[in-house]
């Protein structure tokens, strides 16, 4: 075991990247990658087609919520897709350990929360709500895997957003006023 550990040090690799490499070549990863990229494609197709048409019919509050959540959904999925593509690059040997760690710093898989309990949520199309739900499930799964693979703290405290401020911002957006 000491020889293996010593050879890892000499080769400039670590157990962390080895686990990432192993995972990225697994059937579980291939399934996760496929699910994630399918969700990205389904979301883009919905937002560019039926979602765009449905948004025109929404009440004002739901319309503002839909617009904000659409941006969050798109951003969340792009971050998750970046993480998935990074893992695939690890599995295919396209990136070094240092490159992976550096690029992974740019990927924010836990930044965007959705306001699924906000006013107007029940008025947005069911298919959109389902896409948001699925993206949040994928985000939770990727965050857990990232913590396991790279030994990051997945139990970091979540700073609660101020729900009153969020509601004031939503009202300000609806009525076109400033919340300052």
C-alpha cells in the first residue's frame, strides 16, 4: 500500500482524481450523463416552443415568476452540464488532475435555488414545474456525487434568502417599481 501511495505522489496524481476517473467511466455515470443532457435538451425545447407560447397567457405575477425561474433553470442546467462534461473529460483522459480541479472551481452546482412555493407557481405550466423539479433532483444528486468524488463538504450551511425581500422584488418587477 505504501508503494502505491508513493507512486501516486511521484506521478502527480491522487486518489481523488482516481475516484473521479473511475466514476466517469462507470455505467452509473453514463446513465447520469444521458439523463442530464436529455433534461437540458427537453428544457431548451420546452422553453423555445410550448413554454414561450404558454408564457404569453400567464397572469402577470406568474409571468414574472416564470421568466425568473426560466433563467434559474437554464443557468442551473448549464452548470450541471458543465460538471457532467468535466467528469466525462476526466474519464476520457482529456484533462489532467490540475486542469480538472481548476475548471471545477468555475462550476457552481449549488448556487441557484428556485422559488417553487412563491405566488404564481401553481399558474405556470405543469411541464415547466416538472422540468424545474427534475433539475433540482439532478442538482442534488450531482452535488452529493461531487462531495463524494472530490471530498468537498456537502453539508455546508445554507444561507437562507430573505423571503420578504424576494416578495418585494417580485412585486417591484410586476408593478415596474424600484425596491430600493
